[in-house]
C-alpha cells in the first residue's frame, strides 16, 4: 500500500461482521487509499467520507468500478469477488496484485487469484495492516497517490449517481427513496427486499454508520425485508426501522404484518410499486432482447392487490375505537420502550406506526404513476407526506448513470394459456408481452 500507485481497499460484509469498521477508517485515513464498499458492506465506511468511491460492480458508481478495474493493488477485506462486482472474471482488474483477507479460507482464490492470501478475522488483519503501514512510513516510504486521486475525482465529478425525473411531474422511485433517507436520517435502520428498489435503496440512501443497512445480498431472497425489519425493530426498539420493499417481494411476506400487530412491532414500510418484477424485467430488456415473460404484475388488476386497502385490512385499524384510547395505549407503549407483550391489551401502537407509502405505476388506461401515501388515523405528528408530496420534485434534471425504473410495459390481450385459468373462472385477461 505504500508503494502501489493505484491501490484500492475493497471492503465486503466481513468487515461489518468482524466489528472492524473503526480499524478500517484508521487504515484508510493512514494510507489515503480509496475505499469501495460492496452491497453487503454499506455503512462499514461512511458514504460521506471523501475517500469513499461508493459501491463497485454492476450497480455501482463509475468511480468505484473504474477504481477496481484500473487498480494496481486491490486489498480485499472480508469480500469475495462476487460476480456482481467483477463481471467477467478474466477481464476484471487485469493489472492488479491482490491481497485477499477473509476468515473463510475457501473464499481465498476462489474467484480471483490472491497474490497475498491472509486467513483471519478482519479486525485483527486490519490492526496488523495498520501496524505494518505505520512501520513502513516510519522507515521513510511515503505513498503518493496524487495522480490516482486526480483521475478518480474527475470521474466522481463527471459521473455522479443520478436518475431521470419523469416528464409528467410524478415522482421517480429513486427520488422517493432518496427523500426517505434524508428524512429518516443516518440513525435509522434501512432494510430492503431484492430487486430494483433494493439497488436504489443502496444507491440513494446515505449510510454513515455500521449496521444501518440490512440486506439479503448473498442469496438474494425476495421477502426478506418485512421479517428483517421486524427483527431489527425488536432488537433495537428505540430505532426507526424502514423497510423499502418491492411490490413483488412484499407479497411474499406481508402476512407478517399481522405478527407486527399482535406483537407490537412498529416497523415502517415503503412499497415501491412499479407494477413489475422490475429487476427481472430489466434483465429481459437488457439481455433478452425485450422478450418479456411473467414480469408484469398488473397493478390492482390481477397480481397486485391494492396495498393501501391491504394495510387497512389487518386488525389494527379496527382497534382504533377512539382516539383517546389509542393515544393512551400509545403513550404506555412508548414509555415502556419495548414491544407490547402478547398478554397486553390490543397492540394498537403497532398499527399506529405502520405507515404506508405506495409508489403506484400507472393503472391501465390512466395517465401516469401516482404517489399516494396513507397514514393510519390518529397517529401523532406527521413526518412523511409533506416532504415528498407531488410537486416537491427538485428542479433541474439530474444526470443518469444509474439504472432507471422500468416503466410498466404496454399490455395487450392474449388468449389464456391452455387449461388456465380453469374454465368458468373468469374472462381472459391482458398479460404482458
Ligand atoms: C424468492 C426469490 N424468487 C425469485 C427471485 C429472483 N428475483 C430477483 S429480483 C426479482 C423481482 C423483484 O420484484 P419486486 O419485488 O417487484 O422488486 P423490483 O425489482 O420491481 O423493485 C426476482 C423475481 C429471488 N431473488 N428470490
């Protein structure tokens, strides 16, 4: 690190698991080396830190991708050279020597040859790297990364993360997520499902602290967000927990909202409803010649329920018999600072903070997407709707270097599949092309 001209610290989720974030910051600041953090490592190094290039890989920033690709030294800490980071392995970072530190020996050299393999807990490895760099510095080996930073800064300047505003003045999902992050702030915990909304949540919310981003980045399990948010809220009842979920993912585990109501677990959920299995559709667009198959969910038509009505369906709304009772229960729960127990009176507080923000794709025949938000009645001071009301979109057109929301595809009527739906169960319905 002291003799390399273009070094990068490539940080993975292992650094968070090892509790090595303090050490990472020390190492980064001591060496002046650029840092990239993977999807699993968001929060391990503050997003706002000047040495942070962002997330690498196919959903990453231009500077982070370029940084790894052109590096002459990659120091991988608790990361695994996943294909979403490297792309095609044989053309990934061709000039880089690799120092690969991981607690799991099976990871070392699995995808990319390690010139210096280190098996160990990231916390201890980082401490030893700090000691080694300090000794080299003392022996008069200064590092000069001026040219390297000039290139990277130029890219950061020219290609920041961005997105396109919709022409009709409706809100783009990236904007909604960005505002959510600005309003809830760096102390909140954010959880996401799997898909485009997950990528936008990773890109447009600023993660400044460890363990404020929970994500299923390895297996990528749709349905992760709601139960993960519940777990986070139970573990940290005083922290605001937001789940950013997709309309597809949310349907996999939304029944757990009943558990939230029963057990008093006040999570907040933003469903980014783009009317599609957006990420898969995006791949069909980009890699499968726009041959769309089974990705249109059809907002409020066939595969997507009315989420606002769904939010009202479980028992919590009915429990607000009177605002007075509701507010008494709320106070009691808030001062207890823990979830209501099973034997406590009906768990009104849970419902009171379950907050719904629904980004709606255009219903067929309607003029465009709409933003609706629903707050359960009698639930205290509003924190959400005003800042993201339609019309609050920023002026100017941000540049785009990130993925865009897949618009709802046009629909056409096609004969039903042979034998489905069973005869007598209704007319043929429009399906996506
Ligand atoms: C259990 C499971 N099934 C399928 C997939 C494959 N998959 C990844 S993203 C995705 C679409 C997710 O759609 P949605 O929740 O609406 O999110 P969007 O991409 O539209 O934001 C699918 C089907 C998966 N990751 N997990």
